[in-house]
């Protein structure tokens, strides 16, 4: 009897040890999942990772397109063969009733002066602007963009302030002002020969304006 009981205990012990080893083996083959993370989370993580890769690739392509066409109006060419900037894509009318196209400015640097006839600052800058227009004639385009008033006061300003040596646009509706994002007078916008903005800002002192135009002319 004792020998039988001993054999039974030995057999049970062997079975328990084998079972324990079997359980331990399963635990070694599978890594434990972090708390709170399900299989669905894992699948979503894979999809998200793939999505990021696609977005990253798309971002590179978009960057190339933007880098190659920022501010460019397709189909428009400057006299030197380069594409004309989109800002030159506008049309207006001069004070003497002639049509004016922004594309005509391409090929030379340009100074656009946004003014109003009742503006005291504009009156103070008129003389310097006219002198610079005369000095750089043939090298830099000067265009006045008059607004915020009627035609007669605008014409009166040109005559009184003696700034008739360069063209002025009659922009009473403010379409050109909006095109360039102008919200106050007096403002200057300076463009390179391809119509890209080099400088823009409100009232400029005579010395600053002179230096800026000299730099623009090269």
C-alpha cells in the first residue's frame, strides 16, 4: 500500500511540473500587451503610421509645386522670359481715361504709390516721389494709385502737387487697393522687374524712400 501511494504521489508531482513548464513556455512566446491597449488599437496604430507616411510624401510634392509656382500667373511672361507675378494681373484706368494693365510694368522695377487727395502725408511726400520718378525715369516705373475720392479732387491734387510726370490710376472703387491689400494712405509697394514684392508699407520718410528706390534701381 505504501509503495502504491508513493507511486501515485510521484506521478501527480510529475504532472504538475509538466503543466507548470507548459504554462511558462506560453508566457515566453508571447509579449504582454500594455495595459489598456487592445488589438484594435494596434491595428489603428498601423493604419495611422501608414497614413503619416502618405501625408509626408504628399507634403513633399505639394512643397515642390508651391516652390515652383508661388505668386506666378501661368501663361504670363515678362520681357526677359520669366513668369510674371500674379500681382501684376490687374487692369485699371488712368486719370486721362486710358486703359492700364499691370503686366505693362513687367521688365523693370516698379513703385506703386497709393494716395488720396485729402491726405496731408500724401501731400508731403508728393515732391520727393516726383523727383525720384524723374531721376529714375527709364529704370524704375512709378505709378500713382489714387482713391478714396472723386475724379476732380484727384486731378486737382496731381496738378497742385506737380506729380504729373508719372501716370496715376483713377481707382475710386479701390480695386487695385484691394489687389495689393492696402488699407491706409499713404502707402508704397515696390516690386522687382518680375512683379514680386520687395517692399510694402505705410508712410515713408523722404530719406528712407530715397534709399529704398535707389536699392530697387540697383
